[in-house]
């Protein structure tokens, strides 16, 4: 047995180790691995490398997850963010928006009291109101409203050259 196993054959053995028992790989390959020290050393090196890679990738994933989890624990922004004016403007807008419904609630309570106070002085009309009412009465009592009065006739003093029948056409 001068020939050694190829890379594909070694990968097939590795995949067969992880998935199914040794029934899937050929008995010739397993016989060669028992007989050839170089091929069995190469297979063990590949298994060790894969195990180290699996452990390193799992450890790295755990570290990244825990670091991202620690960053999300605090909802407070970073210290340098507090010095930015945009942050303070946004905080002011949130405060105004939170106080807006409260101020509307207070205004609704104040309106009925203001309506009662305003109804007392309206019982006695002012002089301006009386003058306005008198003007309305005069306009209504006039026979012909001023916008409907006839305009001044510009031809009142000039002699008429047309006959009355022509004027109607």
C-alpha cells in the first residue's frame, strides 16, 4: 500500500464520523487507516483542527453575545451623547408633548367658569351695540335698500333723440 488517502477520502471519513456509523464509509479506507500511520495521523490532525475550530467559534460567539447583552442592559445613552444639543432638544420635545394633554385638561375645566362670568356683563348691551342695532333697524325699515336705489341719470338734461320704441330694443 504505497498510495495514501486523498483529501476527499479523509473528508468522507470525517463526515461519516459525525453523521452515521462506519457503515457509510468503505471498509477499504478503514483498513488503510489502521495500516498507514501517516494517513491516520493526518485524520487525527484534521479532527483536532475541527474540534479546536468548533470550540473557538463557540467561545467567540459567546463573547460577542455577552458583550452585546451588556451594552443593551443600560438604556442611558453614552456620556458623550449627553453633551449634544440634539439630545436636549429631543428631551424638551418629549416633555412638552407629555405636558400638552395635562394643559388641555385644565383648559376644559376653566371654560365653564369663564362662560358664567362672561354671561353677566352681556345682560346690559354696550353703547356700540345699541348704535349697531339702530343702524340695522334703519336699514330694514327703509323702502328701498341703498344698494338697490337707482343711479343718477347722466342724460337727464340732454334732449332725447331716440323714440321710446327704439329705446326698448
